[in-house]
C-alpha cells in the first residue's frame, strides 16, 4: 500500500512540477521583457537607382535570437543569423516605391510560451519621379516636377510640356521685371539731376531779365 501511495505521489510531482515551471516562465514579466527586446529592433529603408528606376531594401537591425520578424506583405520570416557576416542585421530586397509595409515581432518560443505579437514596425517608401533627371530639368531643378521624390502620373510628353511651360513663365517674369526697372515712372529729383543745365540757363535768363527790367524802370522813372 505504501508503495502505491509513493508511486502516485511521484506521478503527481512529475506532472505538477513541469506545469509550474512553465507557468512561471510565461509570466507577464517575461512578456514585458520580450517586448522591450523587440522595441530595440530597428526597421529602416534604403534604395538603389538604376536607369530611371528605383528599388527599395528594408534593413532590420538589432535582431536577437529571442526575436523573429514576420513580413506581412511577403509572408516570410526574418531570423537572427540570416546574415552570416552580421547575424543581428537582415537586408531584404524587393520593396516598391510609394508603399507602406508592416512587420510583426514574435518571440522565438525558446521557453515554450506563446506571447503573441510583441511589436509592430512600419516601413514607408516614397513615391518616385522617374523623369526628375530628364535633360529638360537641367536649368530648373528647383521646379516641383523636377524633384526625385514626387508622385505623378504624367506621361513623358506631358511632363516635358509642363516643364517647358514653367520655363516660359520664368522668362515672362524676368521680362516684366526688366521693363519695370527701365520704366520706373517720373522721378523729380532724378529729372533735376539729368537736366540741371537747362534749369541753370533758365535761371540765368530770368535773373538777367529782372536786372534789365529794373534798370529800365529806373531810367524812365516808372
């Protein structure tokens, strides 16, 4: 009888002890620790440009063996060690311009626990203007249509047309400015400076006339 009791007691310990250990390792405190690890992972983007096209890469850094990253858009996982030279970094190609991508961090379940989603990352790629480097933009790189990161649905012909129209508008503005400078309106001070000799002759003649008039009146007495 004692042997049976001892056997059942051992069996109970066999089932209870692992359960308690697992419950302890799956605590909220452990979940918070994994979330903190996941929050230190960085997801950034870079790009390469070739012959008027652009492709983006996503760079995941600070990966650890405790975390895996799920790429929702491409339905694939990225792990610590995917890059043999730098195991904490993963560089992935195949991302398009003008898109928003989402990534989810999960624990690698090394302790046998399910913690669910630990962290969400977003990678947004800008719109790309394939015509920004066109020769028509050579002299007007400041124009909005000549910017690299711009969303536009223009055809190449329409793009060239609008840029040339912008150039013509600049010429019109410059011509208007020149005309205003050359035709500033009447300026009395400038007029006097430019025609002082005429005014001087008029003043001299006026003075001489007054002298003659005074002498004539003195001679005849009236």
